[in-house]
C-alpha cells in the first residue's frame, strides 16, 4: 500500500470515528429528553397552531367577500333574469 493510500485511509478512519456517537443515555435520561410515544399527537386536530398558520375558518372569512364563480352554459346564462355583479359567470359549452 502506498503512503498516499495509507494516509487517505487513516484520514477516512479518523473522520468516521469522529462521526460515531459515543454518548449514551440511561432510560431515565432518555425519558427526560424524548417524548413518550403515547404523548406524540397522531391527528392534526391534536396540534396547536402556535405559529399562526392560516386555518380553514380564516380562508372562509377571507373568501366570503370575494366574487363567486359560477360555471354554466350560454343557454343557462341567457335564462338568468337577474345577474349578480359580484359573480363571475364562466360559460362552458
């Protein structure tokens, strides 16, 4: 084996040794650090929205003031006696 290969292998071995975890926890220490399986939420409804993400209620509230979109045929559109100015009518074939 050449000196370069030997040096590269030694460097690689040292790198691997540095990446291997040597700290181990007792059961009591691990329990203090990690959540118990029973306490981990399994449903989205069990989570708290502590980051302020938008919710379905927020979306509904925001959309309530916007125009409606209605898809209908030209015949159906022509048959409307009163057209809502807050509605976007999409004519399909």
